[in-house]
């Protein structure tokens, strides 16, 4: 009898854990950012310009995501940079996503390809954003969001992408329960593999698994 009670309790705990798992929904694009018609400018679609022009300013995507950019840093300061650290700081300062306070933002370099912004909504009210940059077959997929009042980057697929053969290209991405899934397809075949980023409530972060 006691054994049956333990089994029943374990089943209930498993059901409760499954029911309480975060559910993620990938929303429609809020807009995109690409290179402008002139050097050191940006073409921004779908955002609300708060101040500035196509070379320097602040744009609001949706209701909560601010994009701060300053392309003039690349033009004026990069030639004077003498170390890799100095160059990286210029890159980081040139384009940032997060709050209306530029100091509370995440550096995301957008001066390559085109970056499309997708909201990711969780059923507990938490909000994330997927920044999908087209950079050839691999692409660069970053997820950012606010954590304990600070904006952070939860992951960037570019590191895990190194584990996938170059013959595979990003085919599609979607939300599946408490996970974000990025599907890669091999050129000329139906072979696929996935980068599977699952939310881990214990550490308040995304874990990752390569599924082949």
C-alpha cells in the first residue's frame, strides 16, 4: 500500500511539473534592421523613431524593446582603434538593445545582413526577444530579455552552430512548449538537425542540446 502511495505521489509530482512548465509563443515580427543605402547608416522598418536619424538614434520596437545605435562610432573611432579590445568596445557601443537607458542594454552588432526582431511571450508574463540576423546559411540567432531588472543575452546560436556541418543551413525556427527550436537542413537532402534551447526554471536560463 505504501509503495502504491509513493508511485501515485511521484506521478502527481510529474504531472504537476509538466503542467507548470513555461509555455513559449513566438510572435510575429516587430520589424527589421538592415544596412542603409549609404555607408554607416541603417534602414529600419517597423520601429518607432524616438530621436535621431538613420546614422544615430533610438527606435522603439513594440512596447518595451529599445534599440540604440550610433553608426558614426564605426566611421570616426574605428580607424583609431589599436587593440582588439578597443575595436570590440566600439562594436558594442554602436548598436544595443534593451531599456530606454542605454546603460541597461545588450550589445548586438547589426551592421551585417538584416536583423529581424520577434517577440517571444511566456505564459507567466515574461518577455523575450529573438534577434535573427541573416548572415548566410548559418545565420545568427540571439535571444535577449530582462532578468531581475537587467537586460541580458540568454544565448547566441553561433557558438553551437560550429558543431553543425557547414552543408546545413538554417531552415526555420519555432517555439515548442518551454523550448525554442532552430532547425537546420542539409543542402540537397531532407536531412535535418536541431538546436534545442529549453527553459530551465531551476537556474532561470536556457539549456541547449544538439539533436541530430
